[in-house]
C-alpha cells in the first residue's frame, strides 16, 4: 500500500490506485466527464482526454488528471485550489467553444453531463465563440439511433462500450483536432456498420451525440386518430426502471402505475409483452424438447445447443458473426413480435377489425426493438406486426408531457386477454430469466411431473458467463448463459470450437439483460442500479399467482381457440422466423 494526503486528509490505498479513486475513498468527489468506472463489467474508460478531473500535486509543475494518475508514497494532493478551479473552467470553455448551444431543443437536455458540468462550474461566457467557427458533421439517422457528432466531446465512452464490452467494433475515433469524432469505419452510416443497435453507446453517452430515434410523435398521432385502435404492450424490464425517471429508487416496481398512466395516455388496450413471453416459452420450450428428443434418439443432424432468440441485438450480432450457424438459434420470434403477430390476427378477429385498423405500440427497455419491428420478415403486405417501439425513457417523456402525476396515480391492472402473464414471463427481463422460464415449462412437459421448486437460483446472478446442469428427472440438461455481447462471443466461440457441451444457451446483449438495456433510464455503467432492477424482477415473479408459462389460462385458451398446439402449422406461420447473414 501507499500513504498520501488529499485535501489535508490522510489515506492509505493499494499501489496502483488512481488519485480519483483514493479521493473517492475519502468521500471527495472530483468532477469527471470522460471517465467512466465500469469495473463490475470488467471495463473502465479513462482516456484522460477531457482534463476536467485535474488536481494539484505538490512538487509537480503541471496539474495531473486524477483519473489516470496513480498514487505514490507521500503524495500531497489538493483537489480544489484556485489554480485547479481555473483550469477546469478553461477546459470547459474550450469544450463548449466547439459545442452547439441548442440545449433547449436537444434530446439530452436535462440529462446531459456536459450541461450539468457547465452549471457546476458556473460557466457564463464562452470566450472566442464570436469569431471561431464550429466543426459540423452530417447527422446520421439509423432505424434506432441518431448520431449527431456536432455534440461529440470525444470522451470515448461509446467506443469503450462498443469495442471492449460488446466487442462489436462499430465505433472508433476518426480525424484530428476539431474534426475528431467517433464514427463507424470510413465514416459510413451506422446502418452500414456491424452495429447491433444494442444502444449501450447511447446508455453511456454524456451528451446529445448519441440518442434514440424518437417515435413518440407517431404514437401521439395514432392515439389521436379516431379510425385507429391503439394497443400498447410493455416489456418485462420496463416496470422495474420507469420509476427512476420520476425520482423513485432503482428497483421500485411500478407495474400498476405504469398501466394506469398508459390508460390515461389514451391507449385503447393496455396489454403486456409478458403475454408474448409466455407464448415464446410454449414455442421455444417445445422446440428445445423436440431437438433434445431427436438428439437422444441419435439423430446426427439435430442442432444443439438451442440458442434463445428473443434479443434483437444478439440476433443481429449472431447473423453478422456466426453465418455458419444460422440454423442453431431457436426459430421462435421474440415476445415483442409474437405479441404483434397475435394482436393483428387473433385479437383483431375478436374485435372485428382489419390489421390496418390496429396500431401496436411496444414500450421496450431496448433500442434494437425499434429495428426489430421494422424488419421485413415481421410485416404482412408491408404492414408491420408492431408499428412503433418506444423506449422506457420515451414513455417517461410521454407521461411527463401529458401532465400525469405519476407519483400519485392509483395502480391499475392490464386488460385481458393479452395482459395476463406469469412469473416466468417477468423474469425474461433479466439475464438467466428466459432459460429459467423455459426450464419451468420444459421440465413439466418432458417429465410429466410437477416441479417441486420454481426458483432455479443456480441460473441467476450477474456473472458475465454462467453455466449449470439441471436434472430433468435423470436427464442432465446443460445450460449456458451470457450477457453482454463480448461474453456471448466468448461462449459461442467455445461452442463453435467444440470445447463445451451445452444443450441450451441464453444470450442477452445488454449488461444484466433487458434491465440494463439501451432504452432504460441511463445506467452509466452503474452495476448497483442494475442489481436493484434485477431484485425487483424476482420480487415481481415471486408475487405472481401463476409462475409457469404453460399455466397461463389465456395462453391455454389461445391454443384451444386459434393456434392448435405449440409448433402447429399455424403457430409456425405466425410465431417462428428464420435468420439471415
Ligand atoms: Fe426484453 Fe423480451 S425480455 S427481449 O429483454 O424476450 O427489450 O424487458 O421485451 O421481446 O418479453 C427487451 C425486456 C422484452 C422481448 C420479452
Ligand atoms: Fe456499438 Fe451497440 Fe452502439 Fe451499435 S448500438 S454502435 S453495437 S454500442
């Protein structure tokens, strides 16, 4: 260890600790802009680029960036001398001299780290902006994400998420000086790059440089159109995070408030993606057992492990990186898309409406869902099964702009039939949950026995890659789980190399699964927030009267009245898909 003093307080830290972290230990919060501590996810962003975190170190001529300067024995550090404060203000003024001043209409306004820092440092004037020209870039709008590089401050957080955590490599620093920014190779548009639309770059961007494509104006227009019946479905992970946008603690469950707010917004039917998740389990669980059965009979052509396919970021990553394995994932559509397909067929029939008269809106913790619902394979004669997908953040905006008092609103329940769901569906929202839900159903279908315990804690947690063997009444089923595309790549590479032997694998693109999605209230890589959301998911599951998908009475009815049985021809037509490279 080494001993030093910071602001006249003594502290002892491990060798190699940065001044920033040593100060944190003392409760001294040095301001940072580009720095991002994601060590729980195995990564850290410290390019020491912005220089906001500079401190004075006795005996050194230059100020030191505290995020990247290590503590040494006897160091005397001062974090807020006049010289330090002056330097921080100058740094801020320089950054702002090349930053647009359209804060009033910026999608990040009110949640922008740069704006907050300008407030904190009391910036009132930007020297030189009268004569200096700002660098400008072409705006890039993809199906899910908008890149507005005029607002990029080169913090490199997005690059760290995309390259180090997701291993997608869609973004890297380009150009020099004022024209430097982060972009796909050859400065192509995002939709020409290997981007998966996971949105993790958006989740950590400190400014308005990376934001989601806003679908809320289209949703408002649909609600206002008397000729349209507008149906909303809400993803499992939204209910454990939406409250954060209204000042509630991470992990507060707001299912009933969210439902009531959606009704007040004017949706005609407030349904639940969880219904789609229960349906996914019926189809995917049956597919898993069918493949497993054939494998046990010695069928050499059967593809195992079966991979979950409900995460669209993961599906795109898979299509881009594993074209030799396109027949391996489950063919089951995601719950979002199964919901849309059933809403525009079975439910439309019940209402006596055509699919064109219905508008299906999804509320998702995800930005890739915006892309998923636009994919051609999820359209009938050009009409999409899900018309618009809005993020948890966009829903919060809609609620705020409609003057709904979220804190006070009384809880309400979802509509039926497509608002009924089980605990198994809720846990889809966190890593390990899809496969746990599948096991709850597949076990009972395979063995004909009732499960004695529903909580498969061996499948839970936040380790990047996990595995467990579940005993199906004498048949050991090997299960693998990964969250984060970098972890997924490691796991899949070992499958491709024949080094591991799994029967089923669940993969989710985002940290913690959908609870850490790119459309959620920004997590900024804070694992404590993700943990709190995860605990809330399991609380919701534990409190549900029905916790196995095959016991959802409205799912049973759907098969009786409409689909026949899982993987029937009709189910196959409506609920399954194929993958393309
Ligand atoms: Fe997810 Fe899913 S769990 S993908 O993470 O399978 O987005 O929440 O809606 O479709 O159900 C997201 C969450 C979500 C789907 C389900
Ligand atoms: Fe990379 Fe995901 Fe951002 Fe695309 S959305 S650039 S894959 S981090």
